[in-house]
């Protein structure tokens, strides 16, 4: 049975509001801090993934550009009669264009020829080798900015 005194005490508690014990108030602050730390970890993980994907995309573009330059060099060699014809030519430079047709990039390519002795089937044969170097330093290829190819 509830007495009038107990009923008045209950009403006063409802009006004032019952505060949780101090241990529960401390718990809610720690929970907020835990959730903040968890959000920071998720943010750092997401930024790390975005950075890794961006680095991979940049490296893929550079690799594609290098492959296109090598392809253009090979086309030039084949169109001009091969390595012996190029080595016999007086001019040791040429230009190649790479990239989109709307905004191509022109690179100057220089080359030097060397004679090498190669053994084929037990007999020694003299062979010419050409080393092609992009004379234009381009940030398209990353560091050091040049390409060197030997054929």
C-alpha cells in the first residue's frame, strides 16, 4: 500500500528528473569517445584505400605511355628498313607522337648503334644493336623521365 508520503516523494522525483548514477554517466562519455575513435579508423582506412587505387591508376597510365613509345619506335624501325638501314642513316634522331589525337605529345628519340658478335649455330656473326633514348624529358614516364630501349 502506498502512503501519501510515498506518493508525494514519487511525484517530486518525476518532476525533478531522476539522474543516473555517476557510473552510468561516465559510461555514456566513453561510448561517445569509442564511436569517435571507430569513425577515425574507418576514415583512415578509406583514405588509404583511395590513395592506393590512385597510385595504381597513375602507374598504369605511365606503363601504357611507355608501351606506346616502344610500339612507335618499332614501327619506325620497320618502316625504315630495319636496324641496319637506320644505323647506316646519317641522322640519328626522329620524332614520335603518342597520346590522344586531340592532344598528342611529340617526343624526340635519338639512337646509337653498336656492333655485337653473336654466336648462331656454332658460327660467329656480327650483329648491329640500336639503343633508343627519348631525348625529351617528360613527366609522363615518371622518374627519371626518359625511356631507353635496345633492339
